[in-house]
C-alpha cells in the first residue's frame, strides 16, 4: 500500500482515506452545494451532516428528488452487520435516515445481516450474530423511527422473503464480478460469495425507487446491484454515502465493533465512556500544556473534535468556537475530551432509556414474512 | 475427451460411463454380494434394482445397517431438480427409496431444488421451476410413500428452515472446493456456487444418520457434505448410488428432462409413448429381419431392453427369456419395443391415476417451516 493509498471495502477499511480520490475510484458523485441546497429546499430543513460533508457522496440522489417532487414515492433502506454491540459510528447513517424518513414521510427498511457476519467472522456462530441482531435492533428502534412505516429485516429470520429476490440477483452475478468488486479469492467461503445478493434484495422489496443512506464502504455491494437492476427489470438503487467514522485511536480505518478499546458502544456506562475517551481518544494537541498554549492543537486530526463535528455537536456556532479555541491553544486536549465525554454521556443517558423502552416495541418493527 | 473417457457431474453427464472406473474416480465403494445379502437379510426382502446392479455403489451403507440393527434410527433423503416434467429415469431412485422406507419404516425427505434449476438453466424463470416443483411433487406422491413419515421440501418454499443449516455448511466450503468438485469457473453464477450448501442442508434436518439413494451424478455434492460434516459436528451422510438411466437415443449421457425426443415423461399419453419408443429408442438389433434372425440382437446396448432391466420388468425369469430371445434373434427389435411399450403404458395408466389423486394429497406431504 503506497503511503498515500487506502483500502475501502465492506469488510476492510485501511489507511488515510482521501474522499475525493474515493469518489473517483468508486465512480460516485460528490454532493455539490447545488444538491445540498436542493435537498434542503425539498426537505424543508437542512441537516448538519450534509452541511459538514459527513454525507459527502451519492448516486442518483437527484433522480430520487425528481420522483419525489413529481409526486412519486420512494423508500429508504439501510442496515447493520451484527458483529457486536452497536457503537456510535453506526448511528451516523441511521440518524440521518431517521431525518429523511421524517422529512419525506416514507417507508424505511433496516436489514440486519446476521448471516453475513457469521460468514465473515471465523469466531462468531450464527447464534452469536443473531443475538447481536436483536441487540442492534434495540438501538435502531431507540432512534425514533415511525413505527407505522419502518420494518426491521433480520436475514435468517426473513430469508423466506429475501431468498427469491436474492436468487434473481445471484443468477446475474458471477464469481469474477465478486472478485473484481470485493477482492474475493479462491479461499473465500461460498456463503460470503453469495451474500451480496441478499444485501441487494431489500432494494427490490417495494415496487418503488429506493434511497440508501450508508457508509461509503458498503458502496461496492450496490454498485453490483446497480449493474444488475436493469437486467432483472428493476430500478437502480440510489445511494447517499457518509464518511467512515474513525476509531478512538485515530484515523486509518473505521470504528470497529470488534475492537473494544477503540470503540464507544451504545451500552457503555458514563464511567466507561470517560475512561475510553481519556485513555484512547487520539489527540491533535501538543505534547504538554505549555507547547499547546503556544502552538495550539489540530482539530482536523483530533478524534474528540471529529466526534463532535460528525455527531455530538449539531450547533455550528458552538462547534466553531470549539474549533477556534482548540486551534489557538485556548482549549486544552483534556478540556476538549471533557466536552465530548459530557456530550456522549448526555446522549447515551437518553438513548439507553429509549433502548430499554425499545425492548417492548421492537416486536412491532420486525418484518413479517408473507 | 479420450475415447474411453466420460464426464459425470450433477449438471453434465457425457460419454460411455465405465462404472468401475467411476467408483475409483469418485472414491465410492462397489456394492458387493456380501452387502447385497446383508441388505436383503435386514430388509427381509431382495430388490431387483440391487440384484441387477442398478444400484451399484455406496458410501457407508454398512454403517446405516449397523445402526439399524443396533436399534438406532436413520432417515432417508433424496430429491429432484425441477427443470421440466418428471421422466421415467427420475423414478428409479424414488421407487427404490419407497421400498427402503417400507422395509425400514423410516422418515423420508424429498427435496425439490427449484432454485438450483433456476440458477443452472439460463432460460428458466423461478416461476417456471417452482411450477415444475409442484408437478414433480405429484409424481413423487403417486409412488405411495407413507404420508405420516414423508415430507417434501421445496427450496424456495422451505428456505426458512434450510438456510440456517446451509449457512453453517457454506462457511466451511470455499470457491476452490467448488471448482475442484464441480468444475466451476469464474463465470459460474454465485447462486450456483452457493447452491451445494442447500443440497447439503436436509442431511442435517434430523439428529440421526441419513441414507441417500440417488443417481451417481449427484455424488459430488455429498462428497463435499461428507468432508464438512465433522467440521460442523454432524454425521456424514451415507449414500447408495444408481447408474445413469440412458436417454431413448442410447448411451452416452443420461435421460434429460429438457430433451423431449429422448425422454418418456410420466405425463405422456400411450400414443406418445408408442411413437417415441418406436421412433427414437436406440436398438441393439440388426439392420434387417433376415440378419437379425441369423445374428440376433445385442440387449446390452438396446435401450428398450435396458429399460425393462432397469425398471419395467422386475421378474428375473421373464427378463432372462427376453434377453435370450433377443440375443438369439427369436425376438425382433419391433417386438421388443412392443413389450416395452405395453409395460410402460401399463405402468403409466396406474401412475397417472395415482398422480391425479395426488393433487388432493400433496398438501399434506409439504414440509412446513417451523
């Protein structure tokens, strides 16, 4: 891997991602200020994740807006690979999806891919991943999706519905396609090889166009889906991509549910959050206070600042102040961390309460096979 | 392909099959006279398909008999790929399986792989293969399986039950394994690549050993299953293999449901049977009656004789007489064909009546997902 290079696939994110390069590499389109303005106008409201470039890229977002403005419908779809508890990075596309659902008043499907994580993680059993599927579903429900318009699909639970759709997709994808798209080898297991067709299936669950808010690492699946859609008489899914959320220990990957040190889980206690941030959160500050007061910190590489920007401080003015104060050296790394810790714990206190309530609500969100 | 060579895979049978060579190539065991005697003793009856070497090979049949004699149970499993109507070649393992069920009083699972035929046949839709699945199920039910102990699995209908089992198998099979076993290439579609794990799944549907009577072309699937079984804490399936049933036009393949000329369907009218046999059935006779009276015919390559041997004349004495008369020239090719036509039409008259009745019985045979 050359110094300026990076890897982004659904199962492997490595290196310092250059998102402009990634847009070219994946063949997506950057979100322009025109598109941002259009979304704002049609939705009737702006979203800080768009303003700040957390959602930075898309495919056919304009077509979705055209259809919507023309009076036609669309639906939303996103998902989660349940390899462990939900962490705060996962919440980014979900929170944005919830906002889209509210603004456009559309159906939402949330696919939890317990089979995928079973195939891709040697040490996980299907019981493990199915257990995490239900745990993750609680976090999703806790975010406040419209219960009338939202369905959670769990792959092993809803395979009866998914498989016939996936089969039509699978017939049009050969091993070469999966090698080129995912870098599969002769050693890849056949569950993994087939799996992408199951991630495609919810795209075709309604006879309407679909919009998928998702981490950009998942784009390769839907690149394949978009190639195949016309071959099976279906519309291509539209996508809107968010950046990878860095792990606590800094850039060079994404937050991983299986790396406990680098990860804030939605189930963490305030004390755990405090400890993890203080101990592991990569700092853009100087080596000592004196130096920091003189030279200031670098918020652009500081994980605590980035978490505020990406998720925990939606107020642009407040964020700006933090940025300036940190850069000038007025705000110390410990103080920045304290701000983040407070924000996270405030968020998690509410979230964990809603997550408790979700235990009695989740049933009504589960998709029922017909 | 050298002159003495042949190909036998689940999707391709070609050439003049040397079954002794095939046993070595596949690594199975021939059915010895000792094993035949043992089956006869334990079952309490002989079966002409064993006596005549129609079932010629096995894997672990002795283990099944050991378990049975030791008071332990086993179950039966076989299946059908619904690419068209049932033809008489398909009935061979089913009729034998019915006999096994009767003699051993065990559960029987019949898997109809509508997904497989969709994946492997470019021109068939999933609707086509699912339609044929129900048609084929009627033929199966018509053979008189015990309704209390027999379940028909249709893959798309029962994927809810099959998929979690198949997933455990799929995780242990990589693309290399499928290349080596089935000759898959980079152009093979990912449905086909995954499919073998679904054919494995019924092996593990009960917590007992399974015995699979099947055409030897299906052995590669279960060779893989047998490799994997211990890795997922399961018992290896036992197999008993029948030879390939030749098409009407002679050896060099197997009867194919998609080649109308070479195939007698269970739905054919007496007139169709008469026409097909007279027109297409490969004859071992001489070019004219005079030559035939002098030199006699060759029953060993005569398809009509072979059909009598394989399926339609269970009486050894009667078959012997036909053999001798044909070989000596006493019996002409036309007369031999007439015997077969009468036998087939007699069989089909009864079968088609039972097949009609099966329309109201088939529902109770369908496996219900739990």
